[in-house]
C-alpha cells in the first residue's frame, strides 16, 4: 500500500496527488519524527504512541504520547512537541497532516506504559525520562499532563561518594537522611507500608542541610520539595516520587489545620476520591513512598497552632526526630576539620549542588540487577536490626515505627555493600539506632501513644482549670470568694496521709466550716469531675470509657464499690451527683 509520508534527515514530508493522479511537490510537515512503538497499559487501555525525534541542538528526545491527545484539533499534543524542540510547519494543512501521519503509523513494537513512577512488573524501575532494568519488554512513562522531571543527574557516583557521602560519616542525622533516600525503593520489596520522618529543631541547626544531602542522591535542588502546597498538589507530588524518597522542607508553610490530614494522605498511599463531570469516580492517584520532612516545630505543635489535636496514628506515620544530635553543633557531630557548623554546612551543601543524581541511578540499576534476591536480603537485614532496636514489650505503635527505622538502617548498609556511600560497615545502622533512640526518648517511652495521650489530656484539663472551674469542698459561711463560673466539679484537700483534711470544728455543720491544714503539712487535692463535663470536655476525641479504663489501670480513678468507673457523691453546693473521682496520682505520672 502506498504511503504518502516519507521521513528523511530534513523532516517528515507528504507527497500528495491531484485529481489526475499526478504527484504534487512534497510538503514539509515537521522535523524528523518517528513512531517507535504502540503503547498501552496493563489493563489494555491508555493507548498511545512512543515518539522519537531530536531538538534543534541534536539532543535525542522521546515522548510517550497518549492517543487521546489526537482528538479535537490536536493543539495539546503539538504544544508539547513544540515545547520539547520539534519544529512544525505553521500552516493549518500541515498541522492536520501531522495528525494524519501519526495515526497512520504501524510500528511493529509494542511497549507497556505506566503513569506512575517506580517499580513496574517487579523488575524495572520507571522514571519520567528513562526506565532502568529489563522486564522483557519496553516500559515507558506516559502521562496526559506535563510532569516535572526532578530526577536530574550531574557528575558520577564516585564523585558523589567522595565529596558528599564521606561527609556523613560520624553524623547520625546526615547519614540517616541519606539512608532514607536508599530506603525509598525498598519499601515495596520489603512489603512495608509508606511512612515518614520529621527533623524537628531550631532554625539554622542543620535540618535543611540533611534534606539537601538526601535530595542529592536522586537529583539537584529541584528534587527537594516544600510543604507549601495544597493537598491536591501534594497528591501529584507524591505520585511523582512513588517508590522513592519524597523530601518536604518547612512544615510551618502548610496550613496547620490540614497538616495532619496531609500526613495521613502521604502514608495511606492514595489520593482523595473525586468524581468526573458525569458523576462517575475518577481514577485515584496511588503511590508508595518514604517521606522526609523538616521544620522548627513538630507535627503535634504545628497542628496545635491550628487548634487541632494530633492523633496517635498521625505521629506514628510521621515520626518526629530531634534534629539536635547533642554534640553542640546542631544536627552535626563530626565537622570533618571544618572550623564550625556553619562552615561545614556550607561546604557539604555546595558539594551536593555540584554533583548529584548519578548515585540514585546507580542504586536503582543495582537493585534491578538483584531483584531475585532483593526481597529476602532486605527483609533479613531489616528484621535483624529491628530486633536490636525495639525494646522488649514495646507497643505495636513503637514496633511499626521501629521497623521503618530498621529498614532505613538496612538500606544504607546495602548501599554501602554496593560501593555507593563511602561509609564503613555499620555506619547506617548506628545512625538509625541514634535517631530511633532520640525519637523514642522524645516520645516518652515505648508504651502506647494513645494511652499517654489520654493521661496527658486529663492532666492538662486539671492543670488549666483547677483554680477556676473547681469549687473548694469546704467553704465557710464567711467565705466571700467569688463564685465558681463554668463549674466542672469540686476539689477536696488531702493531707500528707492521703486522707481528707477535716474542718477546724470537726462536728460543725456539713460543708459549713472553713478548713485549715496544719502548718507545714504537705497537702494535695483530689477532684470530683461532674459526669457530663468529664465525658464531653475532659475526654474530647476519645471514648470516655476507654479513658476511664486507662485511668483505672494507672491508679488515677477511684470509683465506688460496685460501679465500674464513676461514683455517687454528695457534693457541696450541688447535692448527690454522679461524678468521676481523680486522685492526686494523676500529677505523679512520668509522661
């Protein structure tokens, strides 16, 4: 069959014919452009064309173009090609002929396409501009929308190892951040859920320096992202870093009212469900990734500024690590002969900006070459390290976070074995252990975070409202103290023996005599919180029965005999009432 289109070194030509069948002079359509393969996704949809051409500088370009972009007038796909450097004739006829040319190509090769960065078929790793590894057929990245390529490269892996990698030795926060970059692609082989870490510390303490070094594994300055984005934009950014490390700096730049939801979203691996104009559900963006964040405040403190309470699940998904390593140099412990921390930070940041990206590609290449043994290797290393890190009898929450720390430590050791880091054996595991212990100490131990949160919430309510919202048990008739407004209950003074202090006139009228403690006697207070106030205010955000069980287990609730949690008590100024009796032990807990 005659093909009116021809391609030579000068471009794509159309040779038509007149009504008499005579050939017309060839018409130039565009610079040289070939269709190398048909593309389609694993479900048999998403068909497209894999195009190849060179820009005016002779740089080879490839683009997996969705076939749907040929609909309508084709302006969308032509704009993309022009932006990539293809020269296209300006006449309307030439534009239509370009569409006809593309649709009439029948390449023999078929390629699998995907709109998600990361592992594909378990053996190939797809990046926006290239695919690393071999799964038996060509795999290409294809997207309906323009995607920023943050995976850029400059220099060699050896240069990065000698200039950047070695500077992490002896610096737990730097080594851990870089090991996070190596751990991102291992989440899926290790069958581990997404999650993240957050460096929290003062300004100019070295947090961003650690993030820049981690970013240099895969790309330059554009690889490091910011929290300053809507949740919709974060979905797209997360999808662009699937199976890798997503780095987000400056937590304070995100609205504190949505910070917790964004942490949930990143760790839950799916975007928000949305509907099309016809009401049918759109395909949700999905990913699996490790994310690394930094900010002057932790997630809980930042959410508190927006009057939001942090859920334990959010803190588990994004573990706060104190950025200060405790050596007097902020996030650094070994300055490697630098005069001070500022000089060291400037030096390593400069090096990370001059050589980057090649190490990440070498790492991905190494992983794709070892897919047969990768799963067993990373699981064995991570499980062994987790057994050493996680304390005995730790809560399930600590075990989940500890497993993530262990994966990062094991990933760094695997990259060291591959010759990419320049670290001595054990450096990555030591960094992971130091950061895990810092997180555990800042958290307050290895117990259940929700239990600690309940106890802290009850104690905070009493600390804030003891004087203002709790009437004194003994108030004499001559007591002209102001009335207790917005009353939450009653508090009673206890002596050093834990017994209620009696009134001066032991046989006086009930509640009628002022009490005084013996001079020098140590006193404390127990609190009788009215039932509805306790259930609605004190236990806000929790099931009040769960809070009662926790208080009872910690000796911080005194119910009546025969009643599970509450008590019936005759309270001064109120009379018989159902209430919850909280002893002074609530203030003695080490939380």
